[in-house]
C-alpha cells in the first residue's frame, strides 16, 4: 500500500503520488458545456486534497459536440 504514496512518472509527467481520479460526468457544466464555478471548485478541491492525477470528464469544444 505504501507505493500509492510514492512519486511516479507517466511519459515525462511527474506525479506526487499514484492516486488517480478517473473521468466521470459530474453534471456541473453550463448548458453550453462551459465550466461553471461549481465544477472548477470541485476539481480544485480534488487537487488540494492531494490527488496525484485528475482525468477530467466529458467535455466538448464546439456547439455540435454535445453527447446528447
């Protein structure tokens, strides 16, 4: 279990530990897909809590991109 707290590296990116928060759908984005303050706060709290790697959830960059 102690290995979870060890530094590690993925393709040149150093992580302070091996805790990974996988991609999930939080349902906190705005109708147009933009980040909301609530979503930003959620990700920030995960980072402040010490998660080594956070993989963000579903996002789209064009109006034709929503997964509906």
